C-alpha cells in the first residue's frame, strides 16, 4: 500500500510526525525554560522538516516548486476558506477588544516566536498534513465526495493527535477542526500555498495572545462567547465545501499546472 500514491502520502505524514515529535522532545531537554532560544530552534526544526517534506511531496505527486508556491486558484481557495476567514476575523476582533497591555513582547520574541516560528509552522504543517495526506485524493480515479471526506477526516485525526502533546481532547478537536478547514481549501483548489499563508496569519494572532494582558470589556466577553459557535459554523461550511468540491476536477488541475 505504501508504494501506492493514493496512500503513500498518509504513511509519509505519519513517519514525518513521529520523527518531528522525537526531535522536538529531544530539543526541549536543552531548552527546559523555553525562551527565545527555543523558538529559534523550533523554527529551524520546522524549516528543515518542511523542506524535506516538500521534496517528498514534489517527488511523490510529480509537482515542482513553482506549483507548490503558486497563487493559482486563489479565488477558489479563499471561497473554500470562507468559514475559516470568518473565524479568524472574529478571533482578531476579540483579541483587539481585550488588549490592555502586552507583557514580555520584546523584539526578539516578535522575531523568533511570533514571526519565524509561525511562518515555518504554516509551511511545515500544511505541506505534511494537507499536501502529503490529501494529495493522494487527486491520484484517485473515483473522486467522489465520500473519498474527499475520508481524506479530510484522516487529516483531521492525524493533525489533532499531533497536537495532543501540547493539550487535551479539547485541543484535539479544536486543532483538528482548523485542519479540516484547511483541508477543504486544498481539496477545493488543489492549492497548498494559500493554506500555508492563512495558517501563518492565524498563528500570528493566536501566539500574540500569549503576551496579552486582558481588559475584560463587554465587547471582549461577547466576542469570546461567540468563538465556539463560530468554530462550529466554520466546520459546517468546510464540510459543505468538501462535499460539493470539484464538480470538474480536470479543469482545476489544468489551471494549477
């Protein structure tokens, strides 16, 4: 099965995940207290794995770097990601409404944590958990909505499990649903670069929140209370996109190429 392009990407993603976690845990032994050094190490770690995974993705699915980092089908991608965009906008409004002060947000932290770690995270995680896993769908002769759903939920589960190391089952469901939204974008547009960019944008806002001292305004409380329902809406929209995706697969492939 691992020699079959339809499934080899899933196996490769699992192997990458195991190796990635092992090195991350090993690295933490040298950065027990975290800090800027850890974020530089983590960024380099993600960059190296992302480069290797990109090579694997290109070889496995016969694509080149120009296709990987392409803006083609951008409109399709953004339409497919409408649920995710609604969530990001709501999250950003909530964050801005609650900001009282930033604590510990030094220039080094901005560069290492907020920028470098997040841009390399978007690069590595999308090429592995969307590109490698979902790329097998485009190798299928039967590209039914059921096939798309299977691939999307495999991405959901593996992406959620990998984040269990930093959280609990709520983290699994939350990160899995975010990954599901990115899966909808990729399956609809066959564009992996847009999910990378959107992943980066969201992660910048999410990681800035670690430095925020909150002001409990009414707007902040109201927006926070809306985030869970909006996440459900995001999941439902993504589900609909996956079911209805690619009425004409061949047209999408030609445009990407």
